[in-house]
C-alpha cells in the first residue's frame, strides 16, 4: 500500500477514535491529489559548512543546517530559488551570517508562492540595511527566475529565533503577492498569515461552507478569523459576516482582503474571541458561528457564551483533534451535538490533521444510535492511485446528467468493476446494515464518468 494511503488511513482512524462517542459519523478523510510539494511558504537559514555556503532548516535542537532540497513537501520552484541564491552568494562572495558569533550579513531566505496566480515573493533576511551589490543581486535573481514578482529585504539583527526583523524594504515589485481561494483574492506579504496548502485549504473551506448550509438571510460569526479568508469565502452565501481576531496585523490584512474582494457585508473586529462572545451573548445576533481556533482549542467560556447566542449551526474547524474532542464534550453539555465531521489532510507527510465538525441543537444522537464508522473503503484514496477523486467523479456526473451521486454509489460501482480491491481492507462495519444500492440511472452515469477518466475501458 503506498505510504500516503497508509497515512490517510492512520489520520482517519485517529480522528475517528478521538471523536468516538461524540460524533455519529466521521466522513472519509479528504486527501490531497498530490501529497508532495504543497508548502507555499519555504524558509531556509544560511550558514557555512566545511567552507561552503549551505541553506536549509536547522537540525532539531542544533545549529547545524540540513543543506538543500527540503523534505519533498516544499514548492519545488521555491527550493530552486533558494539554491540559486546560494549560488549567487557564492559567486559574489557574500558574507554569511554566523549564528554563534552573530557576525555576517546574509541570514535567511523566505519564499512565498501564490499557486493560483503563479506569483512569487522572495524575502531576503539580512543583518544590515546597507546591502552591497543589491541591484546586481536582484537583477541576477530575477533574470534566473522571471516568476519572481516581488523581492523584499528584511533587516533582522535579533538574536532570538524570530525569522523576520521589524524593518523591511521593498526592492522589486509591489512587496506582496496575490493568491486566490474559491475565487476570492488574498494578499500575502512577508509576514501575513496564510494557509500553507492552498488546494487543501479550498477543500477545507468548501466543507465548512457545506456544513454551514447558509441562506441569504444568515448572519455569520467567523471567530478566530485570521485574515478573514473563511468569512470572505462565505460572504456571497449569507447576509453578513463578522470576523473576530486578536492579532492586529491579521486584522489589518483582513481589512485589505475585504476591500480587495469588495466584500461589503464583511467586517473584522480586533478582540479576544472569548471576550467578544461574552459581551455579545445576550444579543443572540448570529445564525451561524464558525470557529477556527489555534491548536489549544477554544475556552469553556466561549462555548457557554456561544450557546447563549443560540445559533442554529456551529461549524468548528480544528487543527487539533485532541482539543476538538475536549471542546465537543463541552458543547454537548450546552445542548450542541456534533452531527457530522470530516477530516481534511492539509499537511501530508506530517502527523497533523484538520477536522471540520458541524454542531447543531436538539439532534438526538443517544448512545444506542451512536456509532463512529471508519469505512476505509469509502475513503477517497483515488488520487493516491492516480485516479480521479470521488469529488471529480461526482462533479462530472452532475455536469453531464444533473444527477447527485454519493461516495457510496461510486464505491459500489467501483467495486462492481473491480477498481476497489476489497480484499485489502477490512469490511466496513456498515456492510451488513441496509445500504441502498445505486439506481440503474446513477450506475450508468457513474460508469460513463469512470470511462471518461479512463479508470475502466
Ligand atoms: N481562520 C483563519 C485563521 C485560523 S488560525 C484561516 O483559515 O486562515 C487561528 C487564528 O486565531 C490566528 O489568526 C490567531 O491569531 C487567532 N487567535 C488566537 N487566539 C485568539 C483569541 N484569543 N481571540 C481571537 N483570535 C485569536
């Protein structure tokens, strides 16, 4: 079994186990079409090893730089840019920063890419605002890599582990790049927070939008909103979005993104999410609450105040299933039960897994009926085999016939045509329960899609 397939199964199982008893169903994990080279932010420290300039990440717990290439998860062009900067620095005998002595000039490189637009931002971190040969450096680099649309020099004299210093100077292009998520535009500068894996972020946000089931009259709260990405992506489907975010830089970036998208029904408030909820609990002015807290999860007070606001749906986007499970228990205590959950693999090649959960009031998932089902067979591992994903097949079927087919329908037809090697997997727990068979009409449409994607002859 390819490694990525195993990784997805492990992630699915981990989320399933942690949420067992809290969620009636964990949907099949949404995997990546390409589990490699997804990181759109690549960072390298520079140093000298055996008389040679090297660039890479520090070996954990040491000051030794692991030279070049990265770990296969980074954007490949970004890695090439870093390697070429090393070549330029070598050719021009540039002085390289020494971590131990604090001496030297060229310190780090940060490359950010906007996959949707192809734009690239290079941040060159140095220790002094005097950059000898800067013009030549820029000319040579852009000559080698015309895809670079902006270069920023950042001055960092700090001795701590902060990557960037406080002062920056734009020396080529506008100093930022623009990427797109679900058709909305987002500005990325040297420091701004932005999802590392753009393609998977779109899938994550789409799932959150699906769970939010928005109607045009809905007022949405986007708590822990960062630069406003989720709220802006939801803004066409609802009446208003209020974002809440603590980091002032993220709040000002969110303002920029709102203007860029002309999202006039979105506003972002700089506040602690819990404090904001407490202050607004009495007014009950939100129909849908979305929260996307950091790894520590949210607070018991947030959950209490959220229940007082009494939204009809809560969408919890979590980057840590442990704190998610803890928070779901508290939500259940306030009358909000999880009705659906879906892991999304945002960070292949790492142990991290993101999960989207839909919570709602008054749905009875009493112990007898509650079952967490991990149906490995239904997991969308197609991409790992080089096949079209379930979503692609669904979309194709819908576009050609107007029929909505489920993962289960597709799995049934794939099994019938021998595409799923069932022997490899345990039988899903649901195998003996009644599963509606695919109608002949749907079967015909799915077969046509499988032929279209050349998965069957
Ligand atoms: N939803 C965004 C960002 C999620 S990351 C996205 O998808 O891009 C979590 C965000 O929560 C960060 O931007 C962080 O600054 C913010 N945050 C952390 N603690 C907070 C708090 N107590 N109140 C409000 N926001 C907080």
